[in-house]
C-alpha cells in the first residue's frame, strides 16, 4: 500500500507541468549563478526563498533544489574556460579542466564535467532515497577529534595538487593556513592579524579569496603576456563533446568512488563540496595507472572533482531531512525555506509529510536530469567564450570579479581583499607556486585549529583522545600512509635525479 502511495506521489510530480517548469527555471538560474564567479549556489537559493513564499510547497522546493544542483554544477564552466572557479567547490576542476581547454578540448572537458556531475547527483540521490536515516547517524557520530583528523587528512592532499614541486606546494599550503588565522580566535576570542581593522575581525571570506587567487592572476597574465593562442585557434570538435558509453564505462570506478566520497562528505556537517572535490581528486590520482597525467589535462581529474562536488548535493540533504541539521551553507538556507513553508525537518517529517518527502526526492532527481540536458545544449555556446579577444574579455572579468567579491557580504573591503590577494596570487603564479594548496589551507586551516583545540579542552589536554576513537584513528592512519608514500616517492625521485646527473 505504501509503495503504491509513493508511486502515485512521484507520478503526481512528474505529470505536473508547473512543478517541472519551476524546477527547470531554478536549475537554469542555478547554472547561471554557478558559472559567474562570486555568485554562488548559496546566494542563488537565498534570493529565491522569498520569491517562493506564494508557491505550493513542492513547487517551491523543486525550484530551490534545482538552483542548488545547477549552482554547484555550473561552477565548472568558468573553471574550464577561464581557469576561474565559479564556485568554491569547482577549484579542483581548474587543475585539469583548464589545461584541456588550452589543448583545444574545452568542449570535451565541459562534457565530462556535465556527465560526472549528473552521475554524482544521481548516486547521492540514491543514497538519500534509500538509506538516509542510517547513514546520517554515522555522519553525526563525528565529534571534534574526528573533524580534526579529517582536516589533517585533507591537508595531506597537498601532495597531489602541488604540481611539479612538492616544496612549493607545501609553502603554498602554509600561506593558505596563515591566511585562515586572520580574525577572531575561535576559542579564546583574541584578535589575530587584524592590524586594527574591524573588517578583518571576521577573517578572510573564501569567495573573495578564490576570486583574488584565480581571477586576477589570470587577468593580469592575459594583459601582461602574450597569451597562448593554442586555446583560441585549436579546432573544437563539438560533435564529440558527449562522452560515449564506452568512455563512461572505462571511468566507472572513478565516477563511483568520487560520487561516494562526495555523498559521505556532504553528510558530515560543516564540510562541503570543496573538501569533497579535493579528497576525490587525491584518491583518483592515487588509484590511477597514469598519475603523471593529472594536472596536465586528463578528463579523469575533471570527473573526480565534478562527481564529488555534485555528490554533496544529495549527501547534504541527508542530515537536513532526517535530523534537521544542515550539511553545508546551501542546505542551511534550504532549512529556512522549509520552515518558511511550515515544515520542520527531522524524523517526524518522514511520517507526517510523506508526500513532501517524495516530492523532494522526485524534484531532486528531475533537477539533475535538467542540469545535464541544459549543460549539454549550452556547451556549444559556452565554448565561444574562448574566441573572445583578451582586450574584451579582461574588462568583463574585472567587472564580474569586483561584483562577485562585493555581492557576498556587500562589503567594499572584500573587493580590496580580492585585489591584494590577486596581486599575491600573480606573484606566486610567476614563481611557479600552485594556487590549489593555498585554497586548501585556507579552507581546512580553521577546521584543523578549532577542532584540535576543542578536543583538547574536552580531554583536559590529553592528546590520546585522537587515538581512542575509531574514525579519528582511521583518518590519522590514512594521513600517515600518505605522508610515508610521498616521502618514499620523493626519495626515489631524488635518487634518480642524482644518478642522471652522475652519468652526465
């Protein structure tokens, strides 16, 4: 009886043209917000929540979920075409997506990004629709020691995104961690590196930092150097931008692994798509038979990033719907949207409002389908950005960067932060220092510091708290394995270099 009732609810949504229309509109708007640097999925959903007040509940949720899915997926467009992450979760996509565009494979990179996003969303949707309550309990067993160990494990990924020089990658990561210390001490409330400026008390926001580190160096390099014309003149094979079934099958393990990583990270509150993408990229590189291709334009890197950050969409809804705890910033806004429509997320939502739950599940699935179709149609238009001359493109990017930096907190100070970090990023770029480790340090630095200190407060200064909890021990063990592996590889590489120099 329950199965028949559920199916009737699903069909009611699928045959409701108005619901489908609003889900489509939300997905399209999300893709627009995601593809423009600074206009994040969180901002898109926040702007739509008041507009949906007069909508039927399922219609409103379909529009908001569409914006969520589209906003996360849309970040790949700017990441691939301009080397500027449209959203924080698309930072990792730039590592291989932009080199693919420079090689004349922009359409292929966008096709893989859309395909990986679709599979990541679908796999996370399956988890949400089947085992949500059970998995949510595991995710919520995380305490300060587990979060600290997860952050440590995440920082170990610097070895995978450092490029040619591990030392420069570590230095970049430390710069990111240093920047994360600006503001108020999270435990004691002391001021750090504020230099007497009240605007720095809240720290450096991630979005202005991303725009500064990625957009401004790209603009300055385009204006000061003779930019490679290979990306502009290379023939774009638009007829084969959709991956074949055989290609998808060959990448099935990467897609599945990255989607599962994204889904699980999404279920852990206060993490998000950027951490998921870094973790998935690191694991994809470690399991790859050709790890040396990562960072040079392999579609496997794009798959890992996009499958993971879109896997977060369904994963973050698990604790929201089952326990009323948002998994990331977007679901925190969605929580407000649910409450605006008279719904209280939690265990009783499944028993009291099964029609709403089935509506959420169905519109989330439909939003992923719409996201994929819109992107596949739009790729033909997206790649035309590569034909725009630098003297036209640069001013537009400057305007978008300034607007994106200002719009997040309506703060002119954030614009100055973007400019200053942009100049720093350009100097680092000229010196061969990678940007990804800096962003990773900026994202994970606050979590590592605050959770270690909270753990020590809980244990009265006893460090053994990190080694008596299974999940914490697991992440610390994985971090040690990565550190030893990197050390052995560096030692062997140094030996080979010495042998080559000796033979010359």
